[in-house]
C-alpha cells in the first residue's frame, strides 16, 4: 500500500473479489452519512488485513505452482479428510438454502 490516504475508490480497487467489491460499494452507497466513517474504517481494515496476511500467502502458492508444474504446496492439496469436510459443509449449505427458500 502506498502512503496515500485511503479513499472509497482505493479501498474498492484493493478488494480482490468482484462480488465482495460490489458488496462494499453497495454498503457504502446505502449507509447513512453519520455511519459512513465506521463502515469505511471496517472495510479499510479488511483490505489492510488482506494485503498484509492473505495476499503474500497467495503469491507464495502461485510462485510454488509455477516452479512445480502447476502443483500446489502440500498444505493446499486435497486429502480424504478435507474432501469429507468440504462435502459436509456443502451439504449443510444446501440444507440451509432449502430452509431459507421455503
């Protein structure tokens, strides 16, 4: 991050996922003015955390994959346990969607 102060635009551009970026812009546009500083501070924190903690891990995994014919580091590979956990999470999400759709 540069030393420039954060703006709504710079926060939006720093959010790496389009759907999350849209959620940020929607929230900013719908927030009453007195509450806007708190909303912006919360999103600024999200972006700063992403840049300092998550982005470097993603970059490291990308560099590893480039050096290892597209393979991910072992800690990111699927295991029988992680597959079971994913399947259980997916099933619970489908059940939740079924309950909320009714």
